[in-house]
């Protein structure tokens, strides 16, 4: 069996290194986006604004109020590419 050439080894290493490096660079963004989606899906009806803000700030998310009685929760690591808006209102009849 012939010994692999230096060129073959370098090219093979580059082929393996490129997808690995790309995954390492982009994985934190993918994970952060999935985290905020699961976080926003975990709210229950009837939570107070203070509870939502405390929970979001404990995880490092930014909370801002929007017109129309909405709270926008965003992750500063993602530059607001992924966020969720929660409608805040009163229950019917209250």
C-alpha cells in the first residue's frame, strides 16, 4: 500500500476541518435560538408581567414593552433576530 502524499493529507484535513469549524462557529447561535423558543413556549396563561420579566431577566433576556399591551422578549446574543411577543391583557369579565 502506498504512503499518502502530503498534499492528500493536507486536503483531507481541510475537508474535515471546514465543516467542523463551521459547526463550532454557528452552533451557539442555533442553540440560543432554540432556547428562547422553548422559553417563550413555557409561559402559562395568568402569569403576571412581573413574573414574566423576572423569569426573562434571570436568563439574560431583554424585555421591552410595545404598543398594544405586548411584551417583547429578545436575546441580546442574537441581535433580536429571534424574539417572542407576549400579549398582556386582562381576562374577560375582570
